[in-house]
C-alpha cells in the first residue's frame, strides 16, 4: 500500500505538482489527426494535465495548441475564428499564431504597439503517423519524440484508437499492466483443455497464478510473468512500462506485433487511453527503409475501432460533443453498469457478463472511484511490477523536484524501441537475454503526416 502523501504525489498531475512536472518533461499524444481534418477547420477543446486548451489546424496545415482563455479578458478561444494561419478571438478580434504571438489587435489604434507585448501560452506540436503530439515542458527546444515503433511504422492494418476513461491515469495504467488479471477478468470462463498443447492459452489458463521476474530498465520497468509449459519449459508473458505513461502488454507472440498503450492524463480524474497497434509486420529492416508521408488520417488507420473491443464485444462510440470530456466516449459506462449481462455471467458464457475486453478493464478500474485510496489495498506477489513502477515513478518525480534530475527516456528516444509479447523458453535460460533480439526493434526513421 501507499501512504496518502505518496498516493497524492503519484496521481496529481496539475500545474506545479511533482508528477505533473515530470509528465511535462515528455511529449504526449494530444489529438488524433482526424480530429482536425483539414486546414482552417473548427478548433477543438483539449484537456491535458489539468489545463484547458484549444487546438486548431492552420492554413499551412501546422497545428497549434494554446490556452483556452484569451489573454485579453478570458473569453474562450474555442469560439475563435480559425483563419489565415492563426486563431482569432471573436470578442475583440485579437489573433494569435502557433507560437502564442499576438499578430493582430484590431480594437487598438493602428499606431499602438500593444500587440507586441502580449503572448498566449502555447505548446509546440509535432504530427507523426496520425497522432498530434504536444510538448508542455520547460525547454525552449523540446526533446526528440520517442522512438515508439507503433507510431513510426506504416503498415496495414495500423490502428489508432482512443477511449475516454473517467478515472486517474495510474489506475488505468495499473489495470492494463496487471497481467495476472487476464486469466480471470477476460478469460475466467476459458478452460486449458480447450487449447492444444503448445498454445499459449493452455499454459495461461492451466496455471492462473504466475510467478514474476521484474526489472528496472533504461526506459522504465519490465516484467516476465512465467508459468510451466511442460516439464522443461516456461511460458512467459513479457511487458514494459515506459516513462511516463506508456504500456506495452503481451497480446501475441513476442516480436510479431508493434503496439503501445498510452494513459494520458487529462486531469487528476480523467484519462485519454490511446492504443496504437499493428500486426503482420513487414520483414525488417526493409519495413523501415526511407520515409513516407501519410496523406490523411484514414490512411494511417485512425478510423478503426479499438483493438480490444474487436476481440470480444465491439465498443460502440457515442456521438462526440464539444465539451472537455466529450471526445471518444463509448456506450458502456458506470451509469449503465457497462451493460452487464447477468445471465451470461451466471451461465459461464463469460466470466464477467460484460462484453468487450477493454470494457471489462474499464468496469473494474473505474469502479474504484476517480482516484483510488491506495492506503486501503493489500498487495500480493503478482503485484510486483505495480509496486516497482510506483516506486520508480515517485522517486523520479522527487528527484526532478529536489535535484533537477531529468527522468528516464527524455533525451534517449532510442530506449523506446521495444516490443512485448508471449514466448516459450527453456527453463534454464535467462529470459531477458534470451529474448533480446525479439524485444528490441529496428526503428530507424520518422514518419510524418
């Protein structure tokens, strides 16, 4: 368990908080490219790390993200006119470019130089392969984008899905990375004998209590959860936490998929859960030779539904609204008990009665409340990665606050070149060394939109 002070440090991400300041050292996904589909389209409300922001696509196709409140008298820039490479407040016509400079102030006399004294808070953006990233940190020149393979490869199919999760970011992340739950929450009704010898699920469901090996890494933390696979082998589920909020989970053979989850805090009690996923990777290194422009968001797979929902119960998105929490909501929520089917649960058609793997995750993590009180929990041996990661995050936030120590990965984009997955290994080998060639990717190029 955590103390209340440590729980607050881990979960609170607003301006000036230790964890919020740590998050601001990194680039973070802010907007899916198809949310700003064309130059001079309507602006978009975006909430990140407790800040209310407005995003827009310029006439020249660049993207700006600025404070919601106009620096003049606080009117919302969401109502602004997106025109001629700037966003203009409709209250008095003040216009701002992507750097925050006021480039027009028509309500002031022509001879006034007042506009040159006014700046809005804006954040640098970069657009890569269907994702618009934002940097909210202190550096004048931002660090490089992380070399996350799923955001670099151009493959078919490539899937970019986003779901709004009304709970704290760490709560969602812990649910994602807790591999022991998969054999219960998602597959409690499955039997090992339903799968042939050699199939991963036969070993996972035949021994639902895995043992763990957990490591600190250059990019965060990693685990290998292992179970017997015959007399002389182990079945391993290998996954990674990558600073500050990335998750790579084991959902397929190690080395055969590029995938990442990102639990991006909107504020303390709301999270945008991103997933980028590609299977059937082309042979390497040819898949990464040269660069390729993405003509539009659909070409990058941005319009496909969530991967997890496809596996078991397709998620149904409700219509988008323009409110701060109006993006990427689905119809299964706490308010309707995630449409639980008690007859299906009672009859062992599913373990939970809730359709959809992602929706099952949402039910258990969101039912804990917006921010779970971790002083009440009782952790076991299968919580080893969660314990290690919490400590790593808290220590990194304190080191930054007290000593200015830059947290892992900020200036080393190459450490993000990882893959996760499942594998069967002889019992007498070191799992980390034995899987090096399958875990580490060959990312070599940056793909821009």
